[in-house]
C-alpha cells in the first residue's frame, strides 16, 4: 500500500515533473521568443542606428574632404598673396628709390637752372660792348662833322681862288685850273663825308638793334631759366 | 609771316600802352594817328628812343620820336620832377610804355625779354629797312593837342606770327615799376 502510495506519489512527482518540465519548456520557449523578438528589434534598431551613423560618418568624411580642399586652396591663396606682397614690396622699394632719384634729379635741374641764370651777366657784358661801340660811333660822327666842316671851308677857299684867278686874267689861267680841281676834290670829299655819315647812322641803328636783341634775348632766357628752376623746386618739394 | 590779325593786335596793344603810359595824368588826351612809313620825317630834329622786346620767333622795336629842344614837350614830362633831367624822365616813361606792351604780349608769348632804352638820331630811321621788318608802321602821337611825339613799330619775325589780342578798352593807369 505504501508502495502504491509511493509509486502513485512517484508517478505524481514524475507527472508533475514532466508537467513542470513542459511548462518550463513552454515558458522557456515563450521567454526565448520574447527575448529573440526583443533582440531582433534591438538588432534592427541598432542596424538603423548603424546606417545613420555610417551616413553621418560619410557626411563628415565629405565635409572633412571639403575642408581639406578649402584649406589647401587657402594655403595656395595665401602663398600667392605672400608672393604678391613680396612683389609689391619690391616694387615699392624700387618706386621709393626711383622717387629719391627723381628728387635728386629735380634738385640737380634746379641747381643747373640757377647756375645758367648767371648767363644774364654774359648778355649784359655783350650789351655793355654796345655802349663802347656806340661811343666809338659818336666819336666817328664828330670827326666826320669836322671833316665836313673842313670840306665846306675848302669849297669856299677854292671859290675864292677861282675868283682871284679870274681877276688875274691870262696870268691866272693856270691857277684857275688848280682852283677848279680843288673845288672838284672838295665836292667829292663832301659826297664821301655824307656817305660816311649815312653809313654811321646805319651802323648806329644796326648796332643798337642787334645788341638790344641780345640784351632782351638774355632776359628772356634768364626768365625762362627762373621758370624752370621754380618748377624743378616745386617738383622736388612734391617728392619729399 | 606776320598775319593781319597779329599786326592789328600789336597796333592795339601799342595804342593802349601809349595812351596809359605816355600821358602824365590819367585825364590827359592822347591822340594817335597813322603817319608815313618813316614818321620821324615830320620831326626832322627829333631824336629816337629805341627799345626792343625779343621773343623766340620775333623781335619788336618800339621807337619813340621826340624833340628834346621843344619846350612844351620838356615841360610836360618834367613838370612833376623838375630836379631830374628831361632825358632821364622821358627814358623812364618810354620804358614804362614798352613794358606795358611787353606785359600784354606775355599773354600770348610766354618767353619774352625787354631791352633797356637807347637814344639815337632820327637820321637812323631810313635804315630800319635794313632790319628787314615784316611790320613797319609809324604814328603821330599828340598829347592834349599840344605835345607832339612820334612812334614807330618795327617787327621782324623768322616764323609765322598769328594771334588775336584781347585788349580791353578800359585804360589801365595803374603804375608798374619797370627798372632799367
């Protein structure tokens, strides 16, 4: 009886154990299913997350490449600007040197113009020679006037001689010829004296006009040189 | 080589200069009329004051005829400066007159120079032709109907001269000191 009870109990235990095992297996399968389902969802989520991450990575990679390219371009631009700056610097240096040279040349030009203005004294010296020449001309005028006076006197003397010769009659015939000859010579001398006077007047005018032209031309040159000097000085002050 | 416009301009410039500088008072009348080619012939005892304005392409001789022995002329010009010799005063006036011509010409010819005056006998006048002038004109200048002067413009050019002067009708009587 006890054995039966025991067998019955044992059988009950076994049945229970099987039932429990089946229940456990069922529960396990269900739990496994739930877990697998959850895992699948998580895998899917993770896959999507992974895909999004990959897209982000690709985007960032693209941005990085763009940035690298931009940096390279900027580096290149910087280099070019640096080269340009060097060129500009050297050109500026050359320009500054050129400006200094121009200022130096302007100073030289002004000094040269100032020096050449001294030519005025040369022209004045030439003009002074005119005064000397004209004084000589005046002296020749005076001598010619004296000569003319003498010639007029000779004409009168020769006329008187002719009159006296006529009074002497036949004896004075030879003397009359001489007196006539003297009068002819006096007339030629008078003509020569007039011609000489005219030449002196012509000479006065030509000499005066020529030397005044030299003097005025000298002043013109001096004024022009002053203008050049002034312009050179202005140019020099502009450069400094 | 000297065109008609230029000759006319020079004549007008001279007229303006003569009327403003040869008169001692602003109110004095100055009449200028054309004379024969050698104006000095009408003043046989005259002397000449010669001045030259030189440019790059031309020279202009301004010749003023005066009779130093004429008492009215002497009195007119030295009345304010009786202590100075007539010739000195008259040369200064001629210099002012030529200076005014020079100043006016400077508007058209930037490079000009002017000589100092010199006195010659009027017997030199016939020889102006020897300078081969391209413009030669003489004038009789009468101041206040009593003072007689002569003037001759003799211009020689070796390049074409062409300009038209805009000489104002208003007489400029302001003094400009021309040193010589």
